[in-house]
């Protein structure tokens, strides 16, 4: 999911490789003059780049989920962790509209002490044997302790997100498509599917009718080939399609 000014673009790729290998291929096309990119995921090894150098950040929402799942069994202990994470998200919401440097300082000032206190509490639980390491609570706490540096990367690097929920949300479209269509017949079809899904999801992210846009795109194929940048979803939306096209789009969608 890419932000370009006020617009957002979703790009999908289908293939036989796992996520980390796909990322390696994507990063090969990145300019060598740019700083190392921030890569965020959960701790699953298959999701990480093996060839290209990145700044490793871990998703705080993934860590939070581990405690939500066992909160009924350990309400007080999970409450400590969930309350701390909630404060981080509240601080992140306050930082909306700030530039990267201001956001970093805001998190360091408000989230820093919260996360420091949480780390000390976790260490105390193990040191004083308040938790069984192999229990579900112990495993959740060990996950946070093991990946602490990645989970708190937003406190040390400007513009580092606290989670990768934006990517998780657009991935749901591909998962639903796979569930409903039962995969693709061949790799060519999967490639075409990725292109169409990219266009459709990009329309959704920018509040543009995907059906009307794709119909317009087919009717203006020559123009799109000659000048693609003039035919992007938000550019198309500003062109105000005719009422006839809108009526047809609504009718077919229904």
C-alpha cells in the first residue's frame, strides 16, 4: 500500500514464492541512493527479506492480538499489556498531521515512558516467577520480550508505523478472492488477477466506483496506453463521467 500525496495505491502480486522472496524481488528495483526501507511484519520467518537489507520493525497489533486471545484466562496480566498498547495508539492518533520528526518526538515523550514501564514489568514477571514461561501468557510475554527492539522501532526511527494494519486490510481482498474462486487456473491468470485486484482496491481506497472506472478504462484504451498518468482512478473521478455511464455502471453493478 503506497501513499502518493493524498492518494493511496494498492499493488498486488501473485506467485509461487513466499512473502519474503517476493519482497526481495520488489526491493531489487529500488534506487540504491535511497535509505534502507523499513520492513514491518510479524515474526514469521517466511515474511522477511533474505537478500536485501532493511530496517526490521515488528507489528504491534500482532503482539497485541496474542494478549486479546488469552485475556479471559489472565485478565489482570493481559490488562497491563493491553492498557500500555492502548496508550501508544492514543499517542499515535494525537500525532496525526505532524511531520515525521514531530511524530517521533511526540512518541518518545509520551509512549517512551509507557513502553519502558511495560518492559520492566515483563522482566519482573519472569524474574519473580510470577508467570510460567511455557504457558500461553508466558509465550505471549516472551514474544514481546524477544522482539522488543522491532516492536518499539517507532520510538527510534522517524516515520516508522506502529503496525502494518494498512497492508493487512488490503490483503483480506486477496484472501476472500482465493476463498471464493478457489485459486487460479494458471500463473498467467494469477498475474492478470493481481492487476485487476490492484485497480479495484486502489479505487476503493480512493472512494471511486471500481466498476465505472474499469468500464471507462475499457472505452478509453488508446488514451490510457498513450498517457497512463492521466487515467488513474482519482484523475478519472475528476473528469466527471457522463450521467449515462453512471446509470449503466449502477445498473450492471446491481
